[in-house]
């Protein structure tokens, strides 16, 4: 019960934007300053802008998932069990759909530590080049702290998110292997809630559905997955 309570609290926290509890790092008025034709200045500004846009992409596109057990009442009154992917808002998702979305965000996260390293190298060059701007040096000098702040965000928050995303992706991948297209276990003796990689992602309380309701869920899942081809999930195994 305690484990389930902690899991529910964690999911409730993750419904909020990823960086909602921290000051958003962005340009004044949301627009990058004009480029200056000074290489050191412009390289720094463009790298900052890339990081800002990628952080926003993570915030806007990241979804957390869990494995939901469904108890299905068949037409004859018998009960069967199926397993599905449900997002943080309670929406049923196709397994391939959820895995692709997770992999897409991982790909963005992987770029950010590299950009953080770039901005670390560019910051002292930017500062040293400010006098080349003449009277505009003061205006552009306001952004000397932005690069290090962005770098810190990339090497703390983003790294933590990446670890969680890899665990989530592995859980979805495991469920794909354990269930058929209807969500039924290929081996009914497997305990999904204790299966390696799935423990912390499995909702303890089953959801009840009729066979008709399940049919609608399956139709939605299969439609969502139909346009997704083979997925390269190798990024899940890189630590």
C-alpha cells in the first residue's frame, strides 16, 4: 500500500511541466537577441538558443506512463485480464506509440549534455569578446550568466529525466514482449507487477472494463500504432 501511495504521488508530481518548479530560462521577451557578426558572440547566442528550444521541447512533449492491469468482464460473465499502457492523464496509449514518444524525448535529452559542454567552452570567449560590441556590450553582457545556467540545467535535471525515461522505455519494451496485440499475457504465469523493469511502472489497482469497452480501447491502441514502423530502441541500453 505504501509503495502504491508513493507511486501515485510521484505520478501526480510528474503531471506538471518538467521544469515548472524552477525559473524558466529564456530570452527577454522570448526572442534571441540580434546576431552581431562577432563570431564568439553569435556562437554563444546560437548555442543558448538551441538549448532553450530543446528544453522547451522536453517540457512540452514529455509524458510519463504506467502499466495498467484491466479486468475484463466477458459476455458470458467470466473475467479475464489484460495489460495496457496508460499515460499520466489516464489515456490509453498504444505500446509502440508510447515507446516512440519516449524515444523521441530521449533523443532530445541526449543532445543537451553535448550542448552544455559547448556552452561551457563558449562562455569565456563570449565574455572576452564583449568589448568588440562597443556601446552594445552592456546589453549583451546581461546574457553572460545564461549559458552557465543552461549548462547546469542540462547536467542535472535533464540527466535525471533521461535516466527515468530509459527505465520507462525498458518497461514499455518489456510489456511488448510479454503481451499480444490484445494486451493478454503470452505466458499467463508471469507476474507483471514483479517482472524485472516493470515493478515501479505497474499500477497496483486494476481497472474494470466490459468486453465492449476493451474492444474500443484496443481499436484506439491499434490505430495509434498502425503508422509507426520498426523502432530502434538501442538508446534505452546506453548508460
